[in-house]
C-alpha cells in the first residue's frame, strides 16, 4: 500500500518505474517475444500513464529513456470518451496508447510472442488455446488494426461478457500477439512465463536438402 507522504509516494513510483524498465528490457531482448521496435509496456502511477514511446526498442529500456508520461485522466477525457486515438494527440506516444489506457490493470505488457501468434492464426485457434490456457483468465480477440480499433475490440470483448474489470488479464490477439495485465511487474512477468510455457512449440526438423 502506498504511503500518504508525497516523498514516499514519489520514491515508490521511481522504484516501480525502474522495475518496469528492467522488465521491458528483459522482454525486449527476447526475439521470440519482441522484434526490433515492436511491443510496448505501460504502468499507471498516481494518475500518470507511463508508456513506451513509439518506435523505441524495448531492449533499450535501461540504456535510453523510452517511457513517456501522459495524464491518464486527459487521455480518457480528450480521447477515449470522444472515440479519438491518443496516438494522434500526443506526439511520440505508442500506437497502442488507447489499449493501455483503456485496460484497468496498473501494469500492461504487449508483445508479439511468436508461439502465441502461431496458435492464434489457426482456424481452430479458440479450441487449441482453450485446451492450453485452461484455468487462466483469458480472451481471444479476433484480428483488427492496431491503435484505436484494437482498443475498441478489447473493450467490446469485455463489455459483451460483463467482465469490464480486472478479472481478465490475458488477451490473445488474432494474428498479432499477446497482451497481459496485472497489479505489478512481477505478477505480469510470472503470468507471461506461464503463458509462454503453455504455448511453447517445438520446431519441426526440416528434411535435409537434396542439393542434387
């Protein structure tokens, strides 16, 4: 629980931001989870949405300042309530800012997990994922364009099920990737590890080439 002291609260925020940078770099350094500048992370602290800037590499999170602060109330008031894309209002903001702001979780991670996508592109994706993610709170979101359309699709998926709260914390995006939300960086990373373990695929051995 946060302290009422402004100094203590600021210190706690700095610690959580550093944990986010460490997690972002670890995830961004794994090519099975993030490739080049793809993927993004965010955390909501004291009314501020800290989110990875557009075009920045997650793998550089500790070497460079890749997180930018946005007023969360302003994002909701000026953009989401008007059905406008925050990425167009805030220079440098991630294309997925709308999704990060919309989700109720304090911490959100979005990656282009290769193994997750390999299951999500299948015609029988829902059945295959149901078997492997059984017991977890997850939803499959059919493919839509990134940005505001994706945020709308996630909002609709939650609203349709009456689950517009923090219960659902895993979103498999059709032909796109994986989104995980949680209370902290540690809980999100633990959940990511569990999803990655369940969806792991062993590459098939290719037949030797017949050069003749």
